[in-house]
C-alpha cells in the first residue's frame, strides 16, 4: 500500500453532516474512509474521461496528417503531370 499523507481540507457543515450520515450507517468506517473513496472514484472517473479525450485528439491529429499527406501527394502528382505534358 502506498504511503499515506495527512491533508487538511475545509468543507461546509452541511457536507460534513452528510458524510456523518454515511458513516453512521456503517457504509464507511470513518470520515477519512469516505473521503478517500470519493477522491479515488473521482480520480478514476476523470482518468477515463481524459484518456478518451486524448484518444479523440490523437484520431484528429492522425486524420489531419493523412489529409496533409494526401494534399502533398496530390501536389506532387500535379507537378509530375505538368512536367510530362511540357515535354
């Protein structure tokens, strides 16, 4: 298990009361347990979103590169045709 580090945060009294309700039902061992789980869930969720976004960007870059390569190929073909027709 990774080394744990103590962090201090400020939250509203209402949020703390809501946390205490979950702890009192036995769903979580204590406040820290709930907060660790909430942070882990958030990070995992965001990691998936970021990964999907990165994949989408990579696909766009690949399409742009393919388009640029195609444009260069078309230009080279036109130039070759012009050279052949000038002779």
